[in-house]
C-alpha cells in the first residue's frame, strides 16, 4: 500500500509463536546459503563479534554469543520482581528486536512523539523502518471476569493508539523524516507488551487476528521475542 510517498508493511523478520510469519526458509541451496552467510556477518557485526578469516569460526562465535544472549534474556524475563529489568536489558541489547538492523533508541518524531526504538533493516532488498513501542512484560493483555473475555485491556489499546499517532505523523512529515533517512519509503509499527505463555488458545487467536487485520501494526509479546531468538539460532546453525 502506497500513500503520499510512504508504504506501510510488516517485515518478514517478524516470526514468532503468536505472529503467523513466513514459513521457515530452507538453506539447502546455494542462494539460501549465501543469504545465511550475509545474515551471519551482519549479526556478528551487531553483536560485536570479531570476524575471522575462517567463516565457520565466525559463525560459531555468533551462535555462542546468541545462546548466551538468549540465556540472559530468559533469566531477565523471569525476574518478575524487577519490573523494568527486561526493558533495560532490551535497551542494552537491541539486537533482540531485529538482528539485521541498526537500532536508534528514543527516536524523536518531531517535538511531540518519542518512539522507544526505530530499527533500520540493513539487509532487506529495500530499506525498511520499524517503529517500536515497549510496554511492561507484566501487563495483562486481556480483561478478566468470570467469563473468558477476548477484549484487550486499556494499556494494549493505548499502545496501539500511540502507534497510530506515529503513523499519522509519518504520513504528514515524510520529507522531515527523510532528513535523517534519505531513502526512507517504508514503515511498520510494533507494540511489545505482556507475556503469551499463560494466554488461552482463543486469546492467542485474537492477537493473530489483530495482527492479520492490519499489515502495518504488529503485537509481539516478550515470549515472542524469546522464540525469535531461538529460531535465529537454529537458522544459523
């Protein structure tokens, strides 16, 4: 979809338990193997892994670093007593949000809005920009009463509303945004909030439906981020 010089979409790197993403890629052919090599090199750079003449050594280093990052993330995710621990961890390790991207924390949209993270994808065919809002992992996603209700809580709706405000601003200020990113032409928006491990099947379906309803907005839980890291490790092996 293209309007006023900016298209809105959901990037292919979003793939998790709740989000219905692209099928897993098969790296058996040379083209896919080359793609994996590029992904490994970009991941190595973003993780601060020193490149080696022997590519296999670099790949092994990346996988070990990812496994360590995943273990730390899981630990922080279970530290329920420390409300902001996981949010601070993500801020220090934005690689979790997109392994192929350059991350800009606290990016300003004019004088009115500040998004928690802006991610510029570095290996996509076209530059893709993702604006991310981070909410607490402890947030309950759905209202509760005696009957199972499939209605989002106000904090979820507020987060989605904020993303829509950003979208409107971007549509009206594309040229301003191009001052920082001259090739900017694509954007999508992600709300990271709550946990999915305790959601019912029906509640997970609500999130899948919400994500499918809009190509520009995606709800991810902190568990989804964990699953994406697991998928990445398996993909690079």
